[in-house]
């Protein structure tokens, strides 16, 4: 089979905003993804819609026997538009609005895989997140055999989950155990590893990629996904009353709880999608579960905070750990240690203080080794101390670092974006907050001021904010004024 020729390109061409449709003499439609004004393909509302349009075109085009979906750029697809995801949070959408927005791409992909024509994905470069989900809605996947290519679902590291079928098609292809590892870790794999896992069908040399996909459409193409066939069973089983499946769910739940301390909602939401979505009768019911979980995460500040600070702002500032301001880091660190010492002087058990800090997401506890706080004792875990307000301890330890950051800012040497980046990358402030200033922004400046006033009355003037910051809070409730 030959590559796309000039003659093929000239026949039955149609250009969409993000796609082009070319029907070759042999009936194979070549659909190129080429998002305009972007160095790489990313998911946009136009692309969400146009995938559905292409599915309709294939279904009704009697001349088309099937399609090859490929990229018009050097890589396949980088995933979602992170700035747009942050903006969605800022829109304060209702749960119903978020759900409707989140299901658009899911619906288009479902139309693609049920259009009645075989669709092959020719993957020339990395396919991540929604890009990989797009290929899973195709009936065949061939990838260039290049170890530099990455295939995976990084969404959990962004505070999200694969929201266009990734948590439903992946376990239906390779089983719950492999799918859980791939999705919850967020770590990509190479084409060879993907082939071994079973969610890629074939590897190819670069110059043969389109030919391999075209040949499959013409000689082997089938237009029905495994999960749409009667009698389909998920590899390895999916019922929670199955001993192995139930044990896997319990182990993963415990691992997520221990690692993330309930501060990061995405991993456990992804786990719910994987296990709940595969126990229902159809993939359509599973996709509804996934959309509900995904849309809830887009309304959660954790995803906004992580994406805004560690992906958008870090990239725009080209920020690295070496750029951290040592004076700022030390100022926040000392405030944190001092607050731990005050808690110790108040009579709080040292192990409780340390464990509360870790439960809040801090990598290091606030007590120096000589304070005896690095030794945990049974019964001193957060929540096991009767009348002690565990949440207040956690909030004190995070809040005092934000107060210290605000104090440091008075000199004008560090803006809020840099303060966030410094606090996470240079010191270990928890990433789910977005950093010391995003912690304030998420709470709202007025509420933060009120909390600091309360803590000042209870625990000391170290929480007292100056009049200037009080005035700022009166004038504007947001540190960033809604800007990503």
C-alpha cells in the first residue's frame, strides 16, 4: 500500500477547522488532525465537535470503506488545553454545566467507534491524555517504533482523570490491574511497552505507518469494538465480589490513601471510575460515571491549583528549582518550624504534630530532630486524639507559611507567581494548594484574613496581618484576580 499521493489528496477533500478529510480511490478516508496556530495538536472545542462530524461523514459516505486517522504535525497529540481547563474553573459552572461540557468529546468519540466503518489510528508521535483516548476509540492502533514516543494518561498528575473514555476503554482492553497502574500512576510508556500491555495493536517504521493503517482498513478492518460485542467480558474480571478484583481494589485504595492523605481527589476518583464503571452493563453507563467524576474534578480547586502553578506558570516563567529564592524559602521554613515549636510548647504530642503536617501534605514535619517529633507512636495519628482539632493543626501549619510569604512580599522582591513556585519547588509546600499564595486565593482573601485573625487570638500575633493586606482583602477577594 502506498502513502497518501497527490492524486489521493485531490479527491473528495474537505477542510474543517482542526481536521481535513481526503477520500482515496480505494475508499479509505485519510483524516488528518492539524489544530491551527499550535506547535502541537491539543484538544480544543472545535476538535471535540469535529471528531463527531467526521464520524457522521463516515457513517453516511457510501464511498468510504473506512478511515485512517493521523496527525498533520510531528507528534500525534499532547492532550488537553490546560489554560482552558483553568478558565473553566474560574467560570464557577454548576455541576450540570460542567457535566454537559465534559461529555462533548466523550460523545464524539462514541460516535466515531460506532459509525459502522473501521477506523485505524496511525500514531506518529507521543499521544497523551485525550490524544491517547482518541486512539482508543479507533478500532486499530499502529505506532511508530520509536522509544522516544510516549503513550499515557498524565491527567492524575494534573488533578484530573482521563475524561473521554480512558478509564473505561483501557480496562476493557487490558484488564483492571494493568489499566489501574497506567492511569493512577500517570506515567507514560513506550510503544513497545504499550504493545506488550495490549492497548496498541502493531508497531511500524515511520515511512510505513500510513500504509500499515491503510492495509488494515482494506483487508482486516472491523467496525465493532470488543466491548460492543455480545458476551464481552473484561480481561481478568471486573466484579468486586471476585476475590482477586476485590483485593486489588482494597490494595489500591489503601495505597492511594496512604500516599495522598485525601488531599488529592483525582487518584481515588479515577479508581472509582475504573471499578464502578466496569461493573455496569454497558460502556455507555460506564462513560456516564466517568464524565460525572471528571466534571466534578474540573470544578475542584486542586486541579486548578496544580495546573496553574506547576504547568502554566512554571512554563511561562521557565522556572526550575535552581531559581528558587533562598531567602524566601528560609523565611517560610523558619515560620513553619517556629509554629511547630509553639505547638510543642502548648503540650501537643510531637508525633501528632509531625503526622498532622504530613497529613496536610508537607514533605517534612515542623519539628527539628532534637524536638523528638520524628518518631510516630500508635494512636497519635490524626483523628485519634479526642477533642484536639486536627484540621486546625493542619491549617495552622499551612497558614503560617502563607503569612510568612505575605510578609516577605512587602519588600516587593517576589510576586505571587514566584512565591507559589518557590514554596512548592524550593521547600515542599503541598502542590494540591498551588503554593502559599494560591492557598490564600483558593480560600479567598477575606476568609483567609478572618482565619488569621481567629488564629492570632488563639495562638499568637505571628498570625496578625498588617493593615495593608486587610485593605487588599476588602478591595479584591482574589490574589490573582482570576488570571491563570
